[in-house]
C-alpha cells in the first residue's frame, strides 16, 4: 500500500493472512510469486529516501522476509518477472538482476547504463528483454544479445499472425510481449519486433495501430 504495508489476503474469505511493514511505498509495480515466495519492490517513503527503494522476497505462507536488496536508484517501479524459480528485476539503479529466490543467489547482473522508473521487462527461457529510456535491451546469461534505440531499424510481425514457430505470447504492460522466438514491443503508434532466434530485427513492415 501507499502507507508502507504489504498485505496477503485469503482469496476464499477475504480475511487477512498476514501483513508486513515495508521500508518504502508499495504499489508502483505488481508483485510476482515463484517457488512459494512473493517478490515486490518499494520506492522511497520520505524525502530523504526518495533515491532509494528495497526489493523484498517474502515467504508466501508466513509473511517472513526471506531476503531484501537495496536500490541505488529511485526505487523499484518496473514490475519484476519470474521464471523457473528465479526472478528478474531492477533497471531503476542501472542494473538488471537475475537471482534465485530460495535461497538468494545471483544468477547474473547486467549493467544497462541507464535509469528508467518506467522500464518494462519480459523473459522467456532465460532471455530477458528490457525497454528503458527508449532503448531495447535483449540479455541472455548476463550478456548483451542486442541493444539499440527503439526508433531505429525495421519493425516486426503482425501479432495476430506471427508466423510459424512463434508460439503464444505473454502480454505485459507498457508494450512488451514475448514468445519462444519473437519479441514484440510498442513504440508510439507502431508495433516493432525482434527475432530472438536470429538475434536481429526482422525485415518486416511496421504494423500501424
């Protein structure tokens, strides 16, 4: 909440299961659950804290804090993404983190060299895509596969007819969707794409909204 509480409610009867006091405001980004741990970020609670935030991993059953990390940026605004027992988060403090949640262990850390509280993340089979400050980053195993301005290069496929081998996409806010072989992202009034298998922008026409 904006009163610095994180609450778990029983979905069947609406009763409070547990709540924890957080060091910062909760609610700017939705939480994710993986390996029976709920993960979420906060932003600064007071003027002196405005450049910091904390990322929490909390036991889903008990509300016990498993671990937490501190951001050197403006807090954790971008929604985290979970996959295969890990969670991906960051960008507000320049870094994209890939960590195991139980116990905490860093898989890798990638320096985006940019801060963006409005960044978006998507992940599929360990490949992470980030939109931050009008740049697209595609990262695999902590290494850059592609990065470049969103307003350059050809854009991608029609999401209604993505072509063979693309599979279903996972919709995300702020213009990111990712499938087994394609990443789709929005830029102003256009849909652009990135071919994850060939690691390049496909030579296809823009799709106008």
